[in-house]
């Protein structure tokens, strides 16, 4: 493959990726159902059958996604609860949110 074709493919992949930041506002997608067992959640997209599992903190984040507050606001709440740096939590939540967004589990406002 030529370098031009590879560059075009990489550009299209970059466009496809969802870019979230700490000011992004997220909401749980309506097509996703979830069940919490022992503080961990299993999310299932009822349209595709795709499932996603979350640990305790991920479950807390999922339950906060109301379409009103930003990722940074959710991070501050979680950071205060666990007495950790908010910036560290923001980074972790962004990573998790990007993964969930790739599976169409979120609505991004």
C-alpha cells in the first residue's frame, strides 16, 4: 500500500474515534439495560447484544450519567469519596467513557 493510502486510512480512523473531554456531558443510551450485582454492573445493548462490565467505581460513574453534569463534575464527586486527586479520576473516566462510547452505550451532549 502506498503511503498516501495509509495516511488516508489513518485520517479516517481518527475521524471515526470519539473525542471526549472533561467538559463532555454524557447520558446512558436508552438502548442499554444494566444490572448491578455485588457493586459491579453488566451493561447490555439490547439492539446489538454487546455487553460491557464495570467495576465498582465504573458502576458509580454509570449511575451518575444523567445528561446534566460534566465528566469533571462526576470525577470531583468520585475523587472526594475516595480521597484521591480529581485529575487522576478525570483521566480514568475519560478512558472508560471513550470505550463505552465506541460501543454506543452513551449519548454525548
